[in-house]
C-alpha cells in the first residue's frame, strides 16, 4: 500500500511509517514490528489502543445512531456534562470537536464577559511558552512565533507575559481592558514546565480582585494525566472556565468548554454552536471513557506509575552528559537535553519506542495512562540505549 498519498497537503512532516493496529500500550506496523507507545497520539489514547469496552461501545452506538444535530436533545451529551461538572466543580459544559475549538469558546465567553463589564476592546493575558491551538483566536493566545508566522495580522486581544513571573502580571493589574487570564497548569509544547503554586494562587486572587475570568487550558494535562482529574486540582484553586479535549474521547474528536458562575450563563441559544459537536456516536464513547477512568481509579494509578517512572528515569539517565533536567507532572514528562540531537525520534523508532520532541531539545513522554511498571522499565531502558550512544 502506498502511504505517501500525493493528494494530501504537505502540512505535516510525517515519519515514513504506518501502523496497522494497536493493543494496549503497543502499536504495530505493517511488518509486524511492535512499538512501545510513549506518546499516546499526543496525550490522547489514555486508555491505550483498541480498548475492548470502548470498541464495543462504539460498535453498539454506531448500529443505533450516529448524528442528529444539536437542534434536538442528545441524552448522551447531558450525561457526559453531568459527569464533567461533578468532577471539575464547573456548573455547565458545552461540547465541541477539538481543543482549539474549546479554547475559541472560552475566548468568546471572555468577550461576553467584557460586554457585561462595559468593555468594548477587551484584552486577555496569556503566556510565553503556552500553546492553545491553531485557529485564529487560539493562535493569537499562543506566543510562539513558529505557530504565528505567516498568518499576520493576528487578533490583538492578547497580552503575552513571561510564565511564572507574578511581577509581570501584577504590572498589568490596573489596565481597564483586561477581562481574563488564560494559561496551562503544565505547559506542554513549551517544554513541559509546571506552573508555580504561589504564582497560580496569586493569579486567582488577582482575578477575584479585578473581576477577570481565570481560564485553565486543560486540553493536554486534563482527564487524569497529571495524577488528578484536572491539573488545577493540584493547586487548591478553582478556575472560572476550563477547556478539555485529547483524553476525553480516547481518540475520537471531541472537546469541551466548562464554566462556572456568571460565565456558565453567557452562552444562550444562537450565540455559539457546531454542526458536529457532541454527536451520539462520540458522546457514547466519552461517557464510557469517563466511567472506566472512575471505575479503574486511573488518576491514582497514574500517580503510582509516574512516581516510579520519574525515579527510574533519574536513576538510569541522571549521569548521562547529554541530560540537563527531568521535569513534569504525572504521565506528562519532559527530558531536557543539553542540545538538540538530530533524528532522535527516528532513533527511537528503530529501537521500538515512540516519543516526540518539543521546544527543540525536550523529549516529551505522554504514554497511555494504563502504563504499568514493566512498561516504565521497558521505556527507561530503551531511552538509555538511545541516549547513551548519542
């Protein structure tokens, strides 16, 4: 089979490999070679590949009903919204198709918040190193020039500030046009940098004092990847809006924007929508995914596995000259190297392990959340074999 279809636009730098099937934490190529998946489709397949219960749920729902549109009630949406609200402390949930769409919804809620405050030209604080998506609002929130280059002019709604620098935020506190702060509790694309606890708590205080909305982008760290259901739950604060995607559907395209308080009431009929958002097919899998995470206590499992994996990484890799730092939270781990290593991802594939590189020299590990200790040992050994020869 020719996998290099010339009719595809060239907007991805694809690796020359195609997988035919998966099982748990492994993927298999057309030659039958097994690969330990330490990327999980970029933090998506938290329950691994070909999960039998999810496959059965999808098959059964596909035989009943795929799509009806949001002109009608969709019970599967209502059920999933109740679960997310109960787990997150939010009041109401809106479904969409991706993390970028969820962040666009959050930005639109902040605009409606501005109207309530009589602000005609609102601004949102976001942070260097953050990543919120590639649609125009989400791209404007993202300070990375590689993401923004070529798409000027950008929306001018965002004030980009240094991450974990509270003085920079304090300096903006009396601007009358600010309506929200948007951040990730653990920056993924920026190099796996966690937010400082005191910093996040002070931002929450400033939001309360100034009437700003606090938007936590949970697209990558949410749904138990951090060892709690949501990243902000490590910091004893409650956002006003959260955005979700990735692990929510274990591979089916779905996102969600959840809000509490006044922000939960801003969207009224006709103000925002999507043809494909929250179909019965997708939402049946979302409900089953959330049920399995709760039943199997995945958050607690992540804590145990992640602690072990971090210790083993430090023990095995800590003395390598190439290593600079290991950091992260839960099963979202970054291994920063002293300098970029050419073809490092390809070296991993040759050894039968999948990961990717972010911020040029940070190995990003996002394994399925069902990783066991023996998988952690296998991953550490493969990484040692790769890095010790670089």
